[in-house]
């Protein structure tokens, strides 16, 4: 049963389950396992004979299930801060311990000396974890504020609640776009395809082409061993690299440095998956955050050796031709 009202009561058998929901958009399912409730703010009371006890769980209850195993309530404190991973391709930021454990992009970093035929690497190619998003037309994108000062207005416009993963992702993306670039880096956040192209040709000239990682698999691939079949350096040492950001519509963090080399790499996975991946190597990492994800994964220090990484599927490298 799906009910959009703001007050729902559900009673189940002699066990006496009473569910009071104070938010719209709640799914209540009854099956062999009992009752499953998904609600953003739910109080669940269980008592003998169907009478609810006086005490109620406190906090924000996300999932409640009633079955043979009893009742399970998962709640969290509404005041608990929401954490969002920093982008591994923001070189000014330090990696968190949780990011080292949970971020699949950890597997994309490697050293340039390892980029040769026959070498095997454990890789996990992903797309950006935000909901699927596409570019808005430039006129539409330009009419929408993209500023940290306008965040309350943006939350209202897109019906985003503050202190949620969605709102914190928006905030982090805008803050990264508004921040200063590193020394020797030219950066720009493109909110439309036209804006991305304009920035690219202003840095590389009018004849450019875009390349990105392509994974040819029938189903989603997880971490597995890939063997390098071939690696080709793209003709120019100049490149604009654009990283997809977590946002409600397509936003790309684009930057250009003078010490970047790009490669196309043919890979074969253990399960037969074929990939044509784009790799970017940074020759000068001296200005990067010493605790950046790459250094923690590869166990090297800033400025000591070129650091490379493969790009996720929805990131783009622009090069002149």
C-alpha cells in the first residue's frame, strides 16, 4: 500500500503493532516476513493485545520491520551531521579514513611506471554516485543561481531538505567550484555543455576532441583484475580534464595544468569485460594535499613521482588534434 497522506495507522494481528507516520510518501508492505515500513519520520509502538506502550523510539526512524524475528527499528539522531565524501579528483583535499574503505575510486590510482602492456591492476570503474543527470540548455542553466549565497533558495527551488546527503552534496560541489585553484591550475565549473566547450577551446584552441572511459560489459562490473593490452599516449601534453560532480543536473569541474599527460588504455578483465579507459598522469604533485587519496593509496609523497589515475565512465578529457 502506498499512501500520500500525513497520518497513517497500521495494525497487525494479536501482536499489536501501531505505526504512526507524520510525513508524506510512505510505503507500507505486508508479506510473509511481516510488516515493512519505509518512512522519513516514523514512531513505532508495540504492546500486548494491540495496546501501545507509552515509550516511543526517539530520533529519525528509517526502517521498521515486523516478523517472526521480532521488531527492528533503525533510528538516527536528527542532529547528527551528514558527511559527504570529497572528490578524489580535488587535489587540495585530504582523504578521510572512511573514503579509503568505501570509495571505489581508490582503485583507480596508480604510478606511471606501471602503465605498460601485460601489467595487471585491480580496478573498479564506476559512474558518479549522484542520481542520473544530464546537461541543461545553457539558457536554462544560466538562469539558475549557482552560488553558496543562494543555497537556501536552491533548496527551496528543488525541494531539497537541509542537512541531508543531497543538500550537503550540493553545498560541497558549489564550494569546490568557488574555491581557488592550485598554483599553475586553471579551473572552471561548467553547468552546460556549451560552457564546457567554450572553456576548452579558450585553453586548447578551436580543434579539440573529447575522450572518455568506455566499459563494454553486459552487467555492472565490480572490483576485478584487469590486464593492460595496450596503452597509447595522446598526441599533446595539453589537456582539459572535466570531472562529473554530484549535483541535481550535470555540472563538471574542469581544469587544465601544464604537467598533465593523457593516455588511452585497452584493458581486459578477468570476467572477459573489455574496457577502453582514459588515464591521466600528473607529473607535478608538489602542491597537492599531502594527505590526498592518491598518496595514501600509493604510499608516496607529494612531488616525488608522477601519479596517474583512470577516469570513471562519465568524466571527460579534452585534447587538441
